[in-house]
C-alpha cells in the first residue's frame, strides 16, 4: 500500500491523463461505431440481396478479426497503399470498425425478436417501410440490446489498451504501466493502480447500463 501511495504521489497526474485518454478513445470509438452499426443493421433489412451480402460480409469480417491485427494492418499496411493515418486515429478507427460490426449483429438479433404481426399491423395502417423501421422496429430493437451494448462498451474500453501497441507510450494506461516498470521497480504497484482504474470504469459503465435497461424495461 505504501508503494502504491508513493506511486500515486509521483505519477498521479500521468495516471489521470492516461485515464482521460482511455475514456476519450472509448467514447470517440463507441459513438460512431454505434451509429455505423445501426445503419448497417437497418440497411440489411432492405430487400436488395447484393447489398445484404456485402453488409453481412462486413459484419463477419470485423466481428471476427482480432482488434490488434486490424490495428497493425491500419498502422503498418495502409502506408504501403499511400494511406497514412496518425496513431491515435488509427486506434479509434480499428475500435470503431469492430464496434460497428458487433452493434449491427446485436441489433439484428434484437430486430428478430419483434413479432411479425406488428409489421403486418403497421402495413395495414398504411405506414411506409422506412416509417415502420424508424417508429416500430428500431426503437424496440434498441431497447432489447441495452445489456449486450453495455458489455460491448466495457469490452471496447478494455480494448483501448491497443494503444500500447503503437507509439502512444506513456499516454495510455497499459503503456504507462510498462513505462513505469521500465523506469523503476514499481511495476506491480503500477499494474495494481491501472487495474483498479479499469475495474472502476467498467463498474461505472455496468451501473449506467443496468439503470438504463431498467428504465427501458418499464417502458416496454
């Protein structure tokens, strides 16, 4: 405990900045990933087989490829194609693509739980397909996937440690632990602090997700 206290005294600001970067990477990846995944899920409903095949391939590729492999491809392979992206945006792009694929898959499962009778009733009322999706299908699907999306957000937050694989050393929690371990003998204490910050953030996200799910369950 004394070593942890000494570590926080010496590296407290660095841990705070690293935690802020973790939150930033998580939020900036989740929001566009969620929006893109929602768009993919909706477009997969269209009766256009070629489009559905392409989008299904998109989901399967980015849902199954390891995030670290995707990051390595973006950082080290794309420059060979004259596409150069800075390190931090590369991490965000990799996490966004993975998040969008899982979001689309979760929403597809949520959409499949909606009874077909509701669609038929909406059609009988003269509603157009796009209105049915916006008013009937999508709101119910979103309510049913709060818990899976909460788990995805936690997984995305933990995956921000990917930043330690590119030159963001000292700015991200995992890379900060490695830096401290190399500079001093406080590696275990640094790991303990970083683990506590990850756990605290994960618990906060889980609490927020459970609260939102409870409210939406009442609405259902």
